[in-house]
């Protein structure tokens, strides 16, 4: 098994993809809108990945937060609200905000599990600030660390009840970034003492089964390298100060915050201490380069992956009732 999660090019596995994945055995797969058409089609696609792997516990990921980040969308699937909606309710009624986030996560989990998706790249634990880039501000659960942690925890618990593994992101905190790392490399200049607030939600959810790094330079910790490529940030901050021992994946290495070829970035992330690389765009030459540059997954990383997937339980609950509960609570705001 190679320590990489690959994307797929379309709504079905191509013969080239099938042959490549069978040879490389990636750690998992990630789906986007180009892979999603109908419930029947998506179920068939995820079934084909399990058949290819010969096991049921394949990590099949999606970014399904709600709001602007939703790969499964209407009219085939219901729309889900983004983090600020729950923050507004929390402002008026904290316990109702938490319960609404839990019901929302539970419904999300059931929706994804129904079509064979096993991992959701959610909840986002970044703390919004007045100058936070819109790419994060429109998705965050709020500006106060423990509020973000509480709704993140509820979301993580809800996803688990729906039979899906959650991924906390973007470690060690994206809220101070003034640039969108999809397009540029942000640099955070805040001193280490101020960054403690950014770590707080991740520390509160250090038990999460999976986490995702941020492509950001934190000058107080490593002025030369973004977190994804920094042994200092990964080992001393994420593994050490936060205490996270789950599976650590990169954010998409194709994002323009990182420089170099796909293989160079992938190798650099693994060398820095990431467990697996996330490569989303299904470009076969880049996937071939990544596979050639990476050794087999490290035993500790494989153990973290196996532990995360083994922690899944059978889905419980009824999606319509959970959405109704969430909406009744949100109406209070």
C-alpha cells in the first residue's frame, strides 16, 4: 500500500485507473463533483472500489461540509448549511447550537454512508477572525476556540453515529491566513503565544481518527516551510503540543501554496511526517510520479489508518428526522 489518497477522473473507474490502482494500492480515494451523478451511480462507483481492494473498510473520502463545500448537491441530495449558520444559533442558545451541529453531522453521515462513502473531510476547526480569508470564513464554526471545539466535537460525533469517519482540519489552524492556499502560500506572523488559541480546538479533539494539515507558513514555528512540509510543525506542534495521534493527511498537494512537482511535494510531505498524501485531480502522469516517489506506507501510518477505519460503527438514526430536528433548532436563531 502506498501512502497516498488519489482522486478519480469521472463517474466510473476507467480501465487505466483500475489497472493503476490495482498495482499501486493507494491508502484511499477521494471523490468530487465530477464523480457524482446519482445515488445508484455513486453506490456502484464505491462498490467498484471495494471490489478492487477486496475489502469493505476502504477509505473513500469526500469533502462534504455544507454551504460552498458540497460535492453531493441538490437536486439528488439535500443542501446542508455551513458552519456560520450554527455559530449564529450558538450565539443565542449554545446548547441548541451544539445539538443542531450534532444532528446535522449525523444526517450528513447517513447520507454519505448510504452511497458507500466512509470518510468525510469535516469538521473544520479553524477559528474565524475579522480578516480571515473568505475561503475559510464562510465555512468556520466561529471566532471563539471553545465554541468551535464544541460544535466540531458534535459534528464528529454525529458523523460517527451515521457510520462515517470525520477528518479535523486544517491543522494547526487556518484562521489567521489572509490568503487562500488554493492559490497562494499564506504566511502567519503571529507569535507562538497567540497561536495557542488556534491550537485549542484541535487539542480538544486530539482523539479524532483523522486530521488534515494546512499549507501555511507559521513564522513562529518554522519560517522556511509550510506546515505540510515542516517536520517541526508536524512533530512538535501537531503530534506534540496538540497531542494528535490519528491519521494525518495533507491538504490537496496540487494547491498552489506548494511548489515543485507532484512527486516532489508528495515525497516532501511524507518525509516531514505526514502519514498520507492527498492528491485530488486524477491526472495519471502525476499519480504515476507520486507512486514512483513514495515507498510503502510506514507501519505506524498503516496502523493509524486501520485504527480509524476499524472505529466505524453501523449507521443508526433516520435522516429526515435528524434534518427536521436540526431545522427546528436553527429556526430559533
